[in-house]
C-alpha cells in the first residue's frame, strides 16, 4: 500500500453524508482513500457559520476504477428528474464539455449529459471526446506548471520581504 502522500484529489462534497457514501463504496472494493475536511470560507474561520467541504483523495492509478464505481452506483431516470433541472437548459456545447471534463461534474450530470446529447440526435462516437480530453489534460498540465512557478516566485518574494523587515527592525535599534 502506498503512503497517503501519493493520493490525489478525486471528489469534493459539500455534505458529510455524501462524502461518507462515497467512502463506504471505496472501502467495499478496497480502494485506498483519504477523507479531508476543510472550511469552505477560511476568512471566517472562527464563525459558527463556517461551511465544511469534504475532499476525498485516492491513488492516481485507482481514479478510473473509483470513478466507474460511483457511476455504476448512480441510477437516474430522466422522467424522475425535476423538469427544471439545470442540465436540461444546457446547450449542446455545454453538454459536450461535461464529457470532456468529467471530473469537474457530479455523477448525475455525467450520466445525464450523454443521454441528452443522444436525445438531441448526436452520435457520441462522432464527437471525438478522447482527443478533446487529451487537449484539456495538456492545458491543465501547463496551468499547473505556471501555478507552481508563480507559487515559487511568491514564496521567494515573501521571503525577501521578511528578511528586509527583520533587517530594518534590527538596524532601527
């Protein structure tokens, strides 16, 4: 078993019950996970109104298996959904985006989007989703590199400012 440090973000939930439901499914099939709890609004940390957010992490090599498990456990019937369910108002392009960026969406949306596209006359195999996902993954990788570089530069700048502050206080005595 790998250490908990090698786990990556898998799902984020706003409620403990939903996070626990996911964790129970992962446990049943032996997928290693870590459940972390965060304050949604860290600015108001001492507040009683602070909302919690629950992040579930799994090993990178288990992401697809865990994802498939959750999708299989989610059953929906379009007729049972509220007629005002927001996805019904999505454009074709927005529904395709759900297929391209599946990890940004919940299980119901990921199951419903292809059904709606098929109902609208699309043939999913003709949408070239895999190549669009590859392009999106490359964009994410580039953004991650930029973010890490910016974090490093910020940390360097913070360190330099801290040193100047300490030196200025030292020499002002």
